[in-house]
C-alpha cells in the first residue's frame, strides 16, 4: 500500500509505503482494541482483519493495483492511497 499526501504549501509530498498485510497484523489490532473506548470500538475482529488482508492481496494479485482513495481539494491538496 502506498500513501501519498501533498498539501499546497508543501515543497515535497509525503510518500509512505506500508505493507498491505499490515491490515491483518495481530499486534495492530491489539493496540486498537486496547485504546478503543465507547463508540470507537473496532467493528472487526483480528481474525476478520486477517481474512480481509488475504482477500485484498489476492485481489491485487489477480487484478493489479488500484486507488482506494484519490482526493483532490479545491485548495490543491491531494491524498492518494494505492493498494
């Protein structure tokens, strides 16, 4: 997964490469569950997150990469998330 953020006042964009499999990492979900309170409680379990990560990887392997988010504001700010 590649995350691209470019604000109008920035000289260089922020580009981060995050493994797509991070969706299914148990330690990430443990931190989310530990810190979630009230309405912010996660709605998917660790097992479901692992199945989601596997499904996304399989989809990308079969169909190629795609943009999950591609937003440009009126100010010229841009956010893109490519899987």
